[in-house]
């Protein structure tokens, strides 16, 4: 590992751990486990994946597959597939040059994704979550890839917000997430609450596609409307901690219904990772 790759690896671990420190209603965090997973699983996953997410010499698909494989060996379940799908291209771009160059390098990385990247990523998805990118009449993650990873993600974008990022140059992450985080860090000076603000913002802006795939679009839209109300209340406060009890009640309600906004959690980690990478020298 080079000095640059070590910095990127550390930024990835920071993003994963910082996300766990924030209240994220419906998802696992330090205030509440859930959905058969505990915080310790995610701590182990972050440590395991960090050894490959920024390793020099790997292609994006290889980076994703190696990180999924080492995570599976560490915890025996899928804790971070979405995180790795989002963070591998960001790490690859940062190896080309972080700081203010990150987004430009990311566009280059996305355009240069290959069929081999798709093949490795399909194997990673099949290993971590057999449902993969969802049912498709065009591509199946259990079959050999015939298109580039970017092409496959574009085809999946309407049913998967992570795939949508590939098709839209990670615009949710940079244009909403990073900007929201910067604003709330300045306003509140509390990183965990800024992270909660990012997460709720994602959940309030579109139906979480993880919920939609498991429970249907109508249920996901219902959670979106609930989140929008909580987001308005949280952002109206100068002291966000005053809203902690309400968010924990929302968290308990979602978990009692088996609803996990996993896509929004993944986007939150990617946001923190991009924020950290942009600050690297």
C-alpha cells in the first residue's frame, strides 16, 4: 500500500464508522442494532474491506469483488455490498488524484469501466446478495457479463438508486449529500448530527430502493413521507439533540415493521467518503 492508498483506506474506515455513530432510523447504528445485524458486524466489515478498497493495481470490479469476499470471510453475511459498489469507484478515482480533482477523475473512471469490471461485480453481487440488482430481462448477475459495468448500471437505474449514481455521475452524492454535510457541519458543529441530516435528506427525497424491492413502491413512498416530516422538524432546530427521542421512536417504528432504508445508509457512507477524499492533500 502506498501513502495515498493508506490515506484513502483510512478515509473509508472513517466514513463507515462515522455513519454508525449517527442515528439513522431503520438502519443499524450505535444506538440500536436491527434486522439480525449488530454494530460489531459493521465494524469488522469496515476493517476487512479497507484492506482492498484502495489497494493499488486493482480494477474497479476486482476492488469490489475482493472487498466483498474479505467482508464475507469476516462476518459471514452481506453488510456492505451497496457501500462497496459506491465506494470502489470513488477510491479508484482518488488513486488518480483526490482533493478538488476527485469528481473529474470519477467521471473518467465511470466511462472507462469494462465488461471485466461487470463480470467481477456480478460475481460480488451474487456472492453477497442473490437478488443482485433485481430481476431484469437484459442482464442476470448469475450469468456471464456481456456489457460494461456502466451499461449494466444504466439499465438498472430505475429500480436501484445505487445503480442510478453510476448513470448520473454520482450526482446525489456530490450535489446533495456532500453539500448538505458541509452545511450542517458548519451550522451544528456536530458530525454525527450532520450525518443524520444527510441520511434523513436522502430518505425524504426519494423512495428507498432497498425498501421498494422488498416491500413494494407504496411502502417505500410511505417511509419517504414519514422521513420528510422528521427532516423538517430536525432542520428547524438549532440544537438537533432536542429531536433525538423522536428519531429513536421513528427508528423503533421502522424496525418493528421490518423496514430498512439500506440504500440511503449506503449513500450516506459514500457521501462521507467523498467528503473525506475531497479534503485529502
